[in-house]
C-alpha cells in the first residue's frame, strides 16, 4: 500500500437538459492507494454508482478526469478502454448477471479467459467455497452462491482494481457478511484494490478508506484506522 | 485458453432445440427442395447434353425417295453444290444431239434418195423412157447400187459438214437458252447462285420403317412405331432399363411410351404382325419427346413410339423402308447463326446433288430445328425461373427470422452482455459469439439440405421430368448454380444480415446494456388511453409495449400470405389461362403453309370464304438477363410472332398505317411494359439482322407475344415478294389445300394442349411447393408467436404471481396477437396478392409467352383460412406455453 492507484479530479456529470437537468457529480476529487479497500458510501441518488461506472470506463464524465496508474481514461479510445477494463478491472454487480447456460466453473472461466495472468480457477472455487457446486448452473444456486460466482468471475482475472456495485444489495444479512468476507479475503490474498459502492453504513467499518458522498460531492474522505473484519460487522 | 463462451453454443442448441429444429427444418426443406430442383435440372441437362456427344446425335437428316448411290452420297458428303446448269445443259445437249442426229440422218436419206431418183428420171427422159413401171424399176436398182456410195459422198461433202455443224450449234444454243430461262427461276427459289463455302459432312445410313404396334396383342393397332436397326452408328439410344435386342424376336422401345401404354420389360408386343419381346426401355437421343413429325405442335407419347430391333429383324419387317440418312458436319458449327448458315449451305448441296444424281428428297431437317430433340431441352432450361423466385422469397424469410431471434436474444441477455463488456470483452468477441449460432444453424441446414437435394429431392425433380419426357437416365451432377443459389447466397445473406443486426445492437455502451436501456428512442410519457375497462386497457398496453414484435409478426404474416398466394395462385393462373386460351385465339384456324407455292409453282389458294392470307416472321425480343448463370433461368430471348395482315382484315384491325411502325399484342405490351410511341428492336434468330419498329398501337390479344403490320409493309420490311404469304386465317376448316403443303394448323385446341401439358408437368411440382409452403408458413407463425411469449415470460410470470388466472393471461397475451393476426391476415392478403402480381410479372419475364397472375375467389379465401387455421393451432401451443411458465421466472430473472 502507499502507491497511488486511482486519482479522481474535479469529476462532473449531469443527466438531462434544461429543467430536467440533474447534476449527479458536481466536482469530485479523491485518490485511492494501491491495495486499499475503499468504500464509496452514500444514499441513493448520491452519484456513487455513476462514479463507479466512470471509474470503470463504462461511462464518461462531463468534466474532470479519472487517472489509473497515471493513465487518464479520457485520453483512451474505445478500444483502449476495453483493453483497460480487460487488463485492470474486475466487476461485481448487485445483480449477478451470470450466463445461465454456463456452469459455475465455466462462468468463472469467462473471467479467466480475459486475463493474461489469471488465478487458478480451482483455487478460486475453493476460496469462494464453490467446489461442491462447480458443475451446477446458476439457476440451481441461491442468491448468495450466485454472487460468489460473480465475485469469482471478477477475482479470477487477478485485477488491479475490483469494482463492486452494491454486491450485497440483494442478499440477506448472513449471506451479505459472507460475501463481504470473501471480498475482504480477495483483497488480502491477491492484493487487488477494492472499490465498493454501498449505501450500508456498517460496511465502512471494514474499509481502509471511506469516502462519503452526498448530492454529487465528497462530504467525507477518511482513512479508517480501526477497521474490523467483515465477519464482525453488525447492522 | 479457449473462449468459454463457446461452450454455450451446443447448450443453447440443446435448450432451445425446438426453435432451432424449426429453423433447420425450414432451411432443410427450402435448400433441399430448391437445390433438388436445380440438381435434378442440371443433372438432366447434363445427361441430355452428355448423351448428345456420347450417343452421336446427328447434325441433321434427310430422306430420299430411293436408296442413294455411292456417287450421290459422295457428292452430298463433299458439301459441294453440283453444277445443275451444266447437268441440265449436258442432259439437254444429249437429247438435242440425238434429235439433231436423227433429223440429219432423215434429211440426208431424203436428199440422197431424192437425188438418185432425180438422176434416174433425168436419164430415163434422155432415153425417152416414159413407162413409169420401168422408171421405178431403174430407180430401185439405182438405189440398191449406189445409195450407200451416194450417201458416203454426200457425207463427205463440205456443204454437208457445215450444215451438220450448224445444226448442232443451233440445237446446243437452243438448249442453253432454254436451260437459262428455267434456271433463273430455280436458282432464285433456292438461292443457288449465292457463293457459299461448301460444308462437308459425314453421312450415315439411318433407315427406318414405320410399323403398326399392338401393345396388348388384341389385333388392333394401338400406335405407330418407328423402327431403327440396333447397330446404328448415329442417333443412338440410352437404356433406361434392359439391354439392346440381340435376337430377332427382341425389341427395345421408348421408355415414356412404355410407361404411358402400360407395357414393361419382358412383355410381348406385336409389331408389323410379328411378336417381339421387350428387352429394353430406351431413350433415343433424338427423340426426347415423341414428335412423329416436326410440324406436330405437341408430341404424342401414346400414339407414337420409337424402337430398335436387330438388323435381321429389321430386314424381315414388311413396311416400306424410309431411306433416311443422317449427317454430321466435319467442322462443328459454333453457334446458332453458324448452324443456320451451315444448314442452308448443306441444303443447296443436297438439292443439287440429288438432282444431278436423279434422286428425290422426301424430307430434310437440320437437328437444331428438330422438335423431338429440342422441345424438352428448352422446356427444362426454362424451368428454373419459378424455383429462383421461390428461393429468393424464402431466403428473405429466413434471414428475417434470424434477425428477430438474434435481436431478441441480445435484448434478453442485455445484462450479461453489459457485464461481459464491462469486464473487458471486446465488441468483436461478442459479435463473433452471437454470430456463431446463426452461422452454425445455416451451415447445418445447408449441409443437410444439400445432401437431401442431391439425393431424395433430386430424384423427385428427375421424376417430374421423367413424367413428361423420354429422357435418358441421369446421375446427380455437381450443380454450381444450386450451390450458389441455395447455399452460398443464403449463407452470405444470413451472415451479413445477422452481422448488421448484431453489430448495430452491440453498438450500445456497456452501461446501456446493464441498464436494459436498449431502445433507440424513448417515450417520456405513457400513452393516454380512453376510460375503457381495466383488462381492455391492460391488453392495449401489452400491444403498445410489444409493438416492435407485432411489427415483426405483421411482416411475417405478409410473407406467409405472399407464399400462400404463390402456392394457390400459380396453378390457378395456369388453369385460368387454359380456360381463357380458346377465347384468346383470333382465328379459329391458323394454317401455316410450307410455302406459298405448291410443287408446280402455283400459288396455293382456297375456296374457303372466311380464309384470309397472312404472313409471319418469328423474331426475337432481347430480354434483360436476370440470373447468375447465362442461360439458366433466363429463358433466353423472347420469341415474337410478327404478322403481316391484309388490308381490311376481318381478324385483326389495324387502324393506322404501318409504314412507320407496328401494332403489338396486349400481352407483349403488358409483359415488357411497352407503350404506344415506344420503340422495339427485334432480331432474327438465325441471321445477323435487326429490325427497329415504332409501336403505333396495341392490339387486344393476350394469347401471345406478337406484332402486327400491313402485309405490304411486312413484305417490304422483310424483303418478301408481293405475292408471298405464310398461311391462312380461317373461321372454318379448310379442306381444299393439299396436306403436304400445310406445315401446321393451330386451333384453340392446340393452345389448350400446350397449357394442359404445362399443367401435367408443373402440376405435381406445384403441389410439392404448396405443401412445403404450408409447412413453412406454420413454422414461421410458430416461431414468431413463440418469440412474443418468450419476450413476455417474466411479465406473464409476474401476472400469475399477482393472481391472474391462466385464462385471463391468455386473454391478455394471446387475444391481442389473435386480433392483430386476423386483421393483418386480411390486409396482408391484399399486400401479398399485389406483390405476387408484381413477382409473377418478373417470373413471366423469364419465361416465354405471357399470362397474368390470377387467383380464384375460393383460393383467396383459402389462403386466408389456411393462415388462420395455422395460427389457431399455434395459439393452442401458446396457451400451453403460458400455462407452463413458472412463477419464479419473475423472481429469479429480475434483470
């Protein structure tokens, strides 16, 4: 840790025009260090998902820039952006978006295929506790299990940054904690930087770095000195 | 690492097998039937053309009144024109010499006799002898004593020599004068003065006899059979079954004739009073259709047969031998024009050589004009037009189905696509992935279709041709047309249409996929609906929400209607034409004469009151070629009959002067969209001549592609003599023209005969199409309805969760579709019908002749009813499908 991995500078983004115009990001600035577990916290409509999408290179800002390892995304062509996502990012969404006619192992291989130095699929399956389910299809799994697969798909790429958009949003308390613990494990074990969007205040306690958003600006940008393991979180 | 997405493809095929089975079935039927038609067609033509080489078809034949001498055959084979003038002069001189010699002899005898008598009488007078008896005795004595010496003396005199010479010269001059007088006429008639290069030929003896054939040995004649020897070197036969006759009681007969009259191998038939066992069923290379005479409008495979027997058996038959000789050019002509030039040149040699060798020509026919060997070929060649049109319609339908399926799949998998794109999958990787399914299915369909095309469906096509003509056995040949039209083009079309749809769909950003924001435009407000009942409004909402799917369904219904119109309309149009044909003919009898003069040079006249002379030239109207392969399906040029009509004709009224133009038939005008004031250029088929005419009017005549002009203008245009004409129109039968002067008689019956034959050979073909189309229509509706239900699966599941009963859901989701289908099956019938009229016109452009698209009312109603019945069946399946949608679909797939 300590090396700057991500820089957000004066990021602005609005939707709609005229009266219907809505400023979602209104000049956002912060940096994230390599290997950090960073939580973007805020109520719905605070612009956290939009911010995550811009960082992920699947949305573009109106103003300002995102720089990853010194490369500015705005200067990249679409092809370069695709390559950037392919090499550096792993995505976990609230909805698992698994491919229904591929089994668990194959869904994870979908991620591994994209990487130049993927992790061992079997190892990831073990880490995620999916060894017993690896030949099942997504519709044979519970929501939590499906989310594990989706994390596996992102992690197996061995990404520089793991982007998680409300990964526990559709899960119950116990499963949510298990999933958070898994993300935490991956962060520790593989050293990926984690940027997690959530509206769940409790999750900030497991993060190295907490950025609170409201109305499109950063309200708090704190380093968490007393983080606790995910499994001990309560809400 | 292999892309793990590849593993989805076989699973996708398995999980959605009924959808893909329908598509593959669709492709297999389409590609199979059409490639079968093409392969059958090409194989048949290959067999026919191959046969021409292999079985040594003639370039023409002639028949002489008696067996030709070797000198005559040598003369004809040389291709040189015989010197007819010299022959006549020589012959004249010989006759003249004999006459002159006889006259001189008589005159000399007379003069010597008179001289002797005169001298004796003078002597007697000098001696005073007056007794006449005594004088006569002295004369007789002098005659006996000195006649010979006096004769000799007279012959040796200069005076005599000169007189004889003068007489011969005068006689010879007279012969030349007489020959020249007559020669001009003869030479003119046969263009014998034209200098043409001789066309040397090889001549083959090809004698035949025509015997009576009794198929069931009941003593009555059932057919006339033309019998050749089995060892003939020219115009050989291919054996469909069996072998050549080896014993003198064996015979091989035409396969088609045998089929028609119901005899088979091993049967015994009576020919010329002798019993023969059938040991072979054959197809003579020059009798693909059983035209007994070249002037027959239609062939007769019942009443006429061709056969072969051993040379000994041939010699034992009793009917007169026809001294027919076949010939082959030593230098092969390259094209039609050259063929025509060759045959003209050959005919001159034939006429002159037979003349100078004191023989007579009974018949002459160059092969390229021979109906029996060309009728079937030109018919088969023209056949692919209908197949092409159908092929293009179906390719459109399949491409369109795939585009919908792909588009729906992408909609359904939007989140997955968004996630994959967000994770770094490139657009091209996804394009490749989504392209693989249609490509695999198309290839699968194409492979199975082609395999069936080369086997089962080819046999079907060949069977249809065998039903009509005496064709040789054929083997499947590689048909590049079939491959291009049924496989390459559909594959390319499928590839590019899908590529277009997929690339366009995947153009969207990953974010829009993740948000399911795939619509191009968005309505900001919901449509306002009148205050109808809730269910009605709900239904309307479903209709609005699924608008794109309904648009697709409507297109599908239009396609189906188009196909049904095709299936019902084509036989209807043929039947209608057959029914109307007799009314279309403008003269009840149209007598085509062999020549306007009879053998004696008298103009052929008739006492029939309604008879009216006309002239006719067959020209060609160039058609734009519309197919990939030259000739195939293009149908060649359109044949146009140009009529010369007498002034004040009671058959065709030409109001305007035709000095500067022609009238054309309404069929000609409709087929090529030619209007009054346009120009048409017509070409002579066997000569390099073109004629350009202004169209000055349209004659209401739908029976054929024709042009009309005044007979005078006709003669000056085509360089005919004033008294020349081609035949007679008549309302009644003409009985006072010698049959041998009549080339052909065309009556209403002949036109119906042609359409009947067309129905006979195309009827079964159309039935195959009709059933194939009905299956295809049902599958198309099935696919489209399935797509609508699939798209709404989660909404239906949600409606179930909310407590709606299956019946109510059916009412909500099936009823709008039913209403749309019913309304649009009516509207699309009109669209399909109009489209079909247009397509039919395009189809007609590829065929010879013209008739318009026609559907009976019953067919119109049936085409709609068929579609609705198909839809009703599909609705039942849909309802079952709705019932089976589980409740958790809505809960599991929130995306």
